[in-house]
């Protein structure tokens, strides 16, 4: 079994590898490359939602956008 760059044998080896190698720095190191993608997708989704609301209200002839 390969856990966080170290080879572990058996369940005890996997638990030992996780307990020694699973640190806050390791987690942030794994998440950091995806943060710009998540922020970009979130902003696009929010923008699409707001635009859909505006278009929906405008198509019904309602004011107060």
C-alpha cells in the first residue's frame, strides 16, 4: 500500500503512515492547487444564477430587478 509517498504494509503500516504523514501542511499542499478552480467555478455559478433570476423576472414583465 502506498500512503503519502511512503510504502506501508498491512493495516498497521497504513495507520502508522497516515498518522505520521497526515499533517496540516500535507492537506493544504494537496488542496492548494484546486483553490483557484473552486473560486472560479463558484463565481461563475453565482453569476449565472443572478443572470437567470434577472432574465426570469424580465420575461415576466416584473420590475425591481
